[in-house]
C-alpha cells in the first residue's frame, strides 16, 4: 500500500491550494481517509476526515468553512481543497487511510495504518 501526496507549495495568505493523495495497492472505496498536518516545532494535528462511504466528513475547527476533503474513486485519489489560506496553515500535510466500512470517522492519527510522505504548504503573510 502506498499513498503519494502532492500539491503543496508557497502561496500568499488568502490564496488556495489543492492537495492530492494518490493511493496504490488499496481501493479507496474501502477505506476511511484523513488529512493531518505538522507545523514546525509542533505536534501532528488532525485536519479533515472522510468516512469510507464518503457520506460523512469532519474538520478541525480552525479549517471549517475553508477546507474540503473529497475523493475520486475512479482515480484512487483523495483531495484536500484549501481556500482562504492563512499563515497559521503552514505545515507539512499528510494523507492517511485505514480499512473501514460505513460512516465512521477517524480523527486520531493512531487509527490510520497507512500514511503518505507529506507535502509542504507554506503560506506567506
């Protein structure tokens, strides 16, 4: 199983980025998926989660209304659309996946056995 994250970069505050996470060796339709981030000098934190069914999503308070998690099952790809970016969103972003069934959401990193390598997002003020 491999997850390959991409799409990070340098953007000004107020701008947008879309992160992608291409999955191989697994069928995204059978997995719950999530995004996490780790800012310099800080612990990894939860950002967004999507249930296996895709019918439920959940976000940490600081990104609600600005970020959106989605997946394209045909492309085996998960996305994180990030709008109205702020300097405090600067971090390495990681995608994660775990086998699941139904509408359960997972917000703890310990729940995910599979991780991407991370992609750096830098938001300038």
